C-alpha cells in the first residue's frame, strides 16, 4: 500500500518546510511516480508533523474500564495526533508480574489503535514495599513507575534504582511525600487560603525529587520525573543535569497554561500535582526554553462524570488531555510568541524519542507515523466531541487553533476528521 501526502508543510530536520511525503508499506520512502491504487492526500494549507509521543497516559484498562478503555483512549490519542503512548500502571491487576502485565497486553493487542507501551510497577501492588518482578517485566515495559503514589521508603527506592540500572531500564517517578500532604487537594496558595481549602505544599513534590536525586548519585540509575509542577523541581533538575546525572523530566500542558489563579469550584480543575502559583508556571516555561524539561506529557487521567462532579474537595484527581494538548500549546505558547513551534514539536516528539526510544522522524526509512494539521482553523474546545470517555478538562470553552485532520500510524490511517 502506497500513499503520497503533498501540498503541505512538513516537519523535517527540525524545521518546517514545503515537502511531499511518500509512504510505502508503512514506511517513509523515496519519491515515486503515482500509480493506480495509490492514495493521494491533499495537505494544502496544512502542516505534517511526526506522530506525537506521550509517555504519561492513563488508559484505565484492565480494572477501571468505566473510566476509559484502551480502545477509547487510543482513539482519543489518535485524534490528538499521537501515534505512541506509555500506559501508567495504577491498574487492577497492577502490572507487577508477567502474568498481571499480560492482562493489559492482551487488550492492547486486541483494541489499541496506536502503539501502546506499558510501564511495569516499581513495587508489588504499588504499595511501596516489596519490589515487583522487575527482571521478568523488563523486556516488555517502557520503564518502572508507581505512578499515582510516591515511593515513600528511600531504601526501597534505592533497591529499585540498583535493579533498574542492572536491567538498563528507567525509573519513572511520581514524586510525592505523603507526610506533607495533610489531607490537601489543591495547591497551598492564595486560592486555598481565600476559599478555605486544604492545600498541598510544593515541598511534597520537590522534597522527594531531592531525595531521589541523591539516590541517583549513589546508584547511577537512569531516572525520569513525572509531571513536575514547581519552580523548586525545575531548579533541582537543572542542577542535576549540570552535574551530569542521568535524569530527565516532563511537565503537562495544564501546568504551562494555568496556575491556581484560574481555579474554580469545579472538579475539572483538580489534578495531582495541583495547579501551582504563577511563579511556578513561569519557571516551568523557562525550563522548557532552556532544555531542563525534556518533554511534555498530558497525564491524561479520565474519570467518570460522577467522580468529577463533587467539587474541588471531593472529586477524583485527574483531567483528560490527549485531544487538546497540541491545539492548546500551539495557541497558548506558539501563537503568543513564547515558544518557537520547532521547540514545541521537539517536546512532543524528539524529546520522548531521545529518552524512551519511542517515535519517529519523517525521514526516509522511518516508520510512517505522522499527523496532518490545519493550524488556521479556530474552534472552541467542546468535551462533548471527545473520543475519550472522560470529559473533565479545565479548558472547556477555550478558543484554540489547530485541528488534526488525519493521523497515520505505521502507514494506516487511525484518525480522520470528518469535513
């Protein structure tokens, strides 16, 4: 099967330029003359981007299919221009052994629209005590994470790092010190004080990052920090990189575009970590620009409508993001002149590729994973249009630019926007 994508602007060699894309048998290839049976895609007035990679996605299956399924989650990802995602391990059963991981892999094989690479858990049942069967899991996972929970014991984390280093795998850490939470559920800032909410202090995140970085110095482990949200976290990771530690990190679109001044008494503004202070948001943007933050991941975390309808205090933590990430970031960061479009695409493609080995360029011989975008189309974000089963987003009603017209994964069209 062959196709030609012509008339558009392609992202190749780190820049956007007019180009024609030729695809044969699921790979980018050299030019060829059109023949009967070839598919011709008119990408006039559009840009063609490498498939995005999200290393932090909750697909909720097995165990919580009332929130999301692998089928619905990967359909949402395809609509957002993603061709590869890493699925987080807070599932039932937790992927802490080959048998438990297989429960997830079998569903992935049956229903995933795009490439899904799961994480194995760091500890059994994510309880932070005994280590998972890391040796047996290693060939099948993107790395090891207890996402949703911080590993509270330094000795357990040290043992995990030592084992992960021996296996050549990443530790992917959700950093949260439970002793500093005190029942909080939004940032311990001005909004919490003004509205009588219990706050989560910034140290609950950066304190555990600081601990883990010392363990990285001891063990030499390759270490990645999930969803950083504080200025202190940025500073710690910047210093660790300057010291030559093998570390990387991600942040999410909502931490770059929102802070606690945007909060409303609505569960769609509740996530973990919470929206922080404006100074934290500014530090995260600086971290994007100077390379401290390696990639942007959505932390797509769908819940049922009932779970998100209980206000800030009682709603479940988590929002969806796969279908809105690029339009929001393009509109809020690129069109405002804060971030070059080339850097944004890097954080969604080359950044995760460098660290996790996932994703491709649009060069000859590469797997044909790409998306076609109309960057001039403006529209309002409407959760009723989402392919995800989760509809909770603080960005509902926002006007954005950028509509994904088509997503191709391995040469197969996995999303096409109806005209």
